[in-house]
C-alpha cells in the first residue's frame, strides 16, 4: 500500500477522477436548469417521451452508452470527423472522452434535481413578480433561481459523486490507459485484473471519500431546499 502512494499513475487517476467530477457537474448545470425548468413548468405533447429519452442514461447499461458515444464522436463518424478536422478535438482514447462519458451518464441526475427544485418554488411568487411588471427572464433570475439554488447545489454534488464512480461508458470511449485516460474505477479494475489487490486500497479510500462527500453534501442541501431525495428520509 505504501509503495503504491509513490506511483504517479495512481495520482493521475485520482486527479483525473476529481477533474472529471468537478467539470461534469459544472457542465451539467445549464443543461439541468433548462430541462428541469421545462419539465417542471411546461406541459406539451410528447413531454413524457422526451423526459424518458433524457433519463435513459440512468438505466441503459453504461457500456452501451459508451458505445453510442463512440458511434457519434468517433473519428470515423461524420460528427467526430468534423470535430477533429475543424477543432482538433478528439474524445476517443483521450481524457476528454472520460469527461464526456461522465457528463452524459450523470446529466439525468442534474435534470431531476432541478425539476424537483423548481417544483418546490411557489408559482404564486412568480405570478406576483410578473404582475408587478417583471418579465419572464427577470422573474427567473430574481425569484425562481434564488429559491431553487439549494436544489442546484444538491444536484451539483450528486453529479460529482456519480461521475467519480463512472466506469462502463468511460472504458469504451476513453479506454483504460494509465497516465492518460485511467480514472479511479478503471485503475481499481486494472489492479484487480492484474492480481495486485494490495495496491488498490489508496484508490478505494479516495473513491469512498469523494463518493461519500458528494452524497453527504447532496443530502444536506436537499434538506435545506425542503426536498426529499431517493437516499434520504423526508424532513419531519
């Protein structure tokens, strides 16, 4: 265990997991706000179908999600080829693929967190704001979002925790390359597969700390928002 602490690949995996967790949670914010507000405030034909599609990464096998991402963003695909030739942007066998996989797999958590947060905002306050002359955008910025901020923060930490544990989509799209695309779950998998289980305990400790911390903060801010998540008891 002590010798593994001097392994630069281990520290790279920890750093990459932390980076992907923070970036994916940040990138999911505008996506979650937009769709969370749509699903909380709007009624339209096909709403259930659209919501189900956006929530599919929750239940699809992560390996299948990674395969779909590979089909879309691979260099042999029209879109992936365009990104590489125009912007030199590649997700396959690159750390950015690990980030993309985390964003896609984790995005439903942010959408649902924001949907619940907006549902907890009393619409009468928005009606009063608009009745006093504020337009929709000003009402959203001054009334809705401040009241939904705890739900937003809770969603941020839940996405972070989910990103830390992402494995299946990442290994398909980004690969499992030590010092380049290997995250904590991939490093643990490699050590177990290679029969080096004695070296995985630092990785396990980091994974538990990051995951527990994400869930703990998620539950704390859910309670502050008055919401009840799937992993907590309702406030009495």
